[in-house]
C-alpha cells in the first residue's frame, strides 16, 4: 500500500463539507501548517474541528475561522485568537470547551477503540450538563465519549514512507494521540525518508496508524508569544 502523497492538497482530496477533523498542535507549536493552508484553499465548510485551541487570527486554524469554514470548535482553550473569541461570544460559532486532560483522553480512547470512559474532571460544573454521572467508591465521575473523527491531521518532524513518525520536543503535544484516532490519518513531515532510516527505538507513532504521508514545505514555525529578558 502506497501511503506517500505529493502534497497536502493531494492527501486531503476527499475532505468534504460537514466532516469532523482532528488537528494536532498546541498553540502554534506542531500544527499541520501545510494541511491547514490546503483546507483554506479548498474552501470546505461546516467543519467540526477538534484541536486544543485555534491558533491566532492570521495563522493556523484561525485562517479557517476567518473564512467561516468552521461551524464548531471542540477545544480546551480560546487562547490568543480574537476572532475565535468574537465568534464564540456572538453565537456565530458553536464551541465545546472541555478540560484539556479530557480532550487528550477522548483522543486516546478513540485510538484504543474504547467508546466511553469516566473522569472526575468537570463534576459539579457546566461541563457536566446532560452527561451521565456515576459514583465509584464514594466519588462522582462523568461519562465522556470518545471522539468520532473523519480525519486526523498531524505534523511530525520526521517520517518514513511506511508512515512511522517522530515528533520533535514539545511539538509532540496532541499529535501522537490524534494520529491514532482518525478514520483516516494524514501526516505531514519536515523530512520523509525510506523505511529503515529512522531508529525504531525513537518512533513515537507506528506507521499502522498513518494512512497518508507527505513531505511539507515552507514551514514558518511561528512563535505565539515571545518573552525575552531585558538586556543588562
């Protein structure tokens, strides 16, 4: 099975309006830049996007929000994106804000094939509204459902043509969890090599989870907030 695609547009050719997409990254760290640009150019609409947050106004998922391509965001943080905040407060965008650990675990359970799990996070808050609560050993827990995503779109540092992936430093974040969880997982990588080149002991995501892979180009790798100390 050939998993290698020419570019993001080629790898995402069958993304349709109304689909649910997982997008890896945390802030602007480790986001699938090429794939997001391709989705913007493809102008697919009414998307449900599962991502820790939505980047900033002029980069990352923020570009999709600006074009009104996203009908619902499932996130743990509104972050520094003013347009995300504006659409949320005006009611233009449906937003499901959930605890970050719950977001990660729902991704993980999708990859494991486990449909639901119980967590104490959110008990006694608005997050618990409409959800089943069960008591275990004297403590209440919410039932949370695993995600059901059509595509998981991730970005890795290195990958091989079999789909094995290595993530670099903090850019690892949500990417490995989401890579396990999509019906179709698309990975863009900075460097694509032949099988056997990567050290098997360093691989974070085995190729069995990855259906499509391509080598990306022109990565900006923006910094969301730069903080430096004053010169002495």
